[in-house]
């Protein structure tokens, strides 16, 4: 069986770490989670720990462009 001819196009690969850290909202905004949630949280208050769970919008335009380049198929 003959092999398929390549047409010279490259497959876009998603940077997996970026796709796990960022999300796109329905309106197209890029949001991220807050850091500091993994360990050493015994002494922090419940309110502080609850505030860590919310997503916050990404501000810098350069960072937004970089994330969209690293994860082109992000929904």
C-alpha cells in the first residue's frame, strides 16, 4: 500500500502546561487561576483559601498574545 503524500503543512501542537493554566471565557477574555494553592496552607484563614479558588483576568497584552500562540486551539 503506498504511503500518503505530505502536503507540506504542519500540525499545530498545544503547549499542555499553558492549556492547563489558562481558560478562555465566553466573551473571549483570558483568565488564570491564582498560585499558592498546593501546600503550606494550614495557617491561612478559610476566607483567604476561598479567595484563591477564583479565576482572575490576565492583564498584559503581550502575555495574552503569548498564551494564544502557545495554545492555538484553546476554547
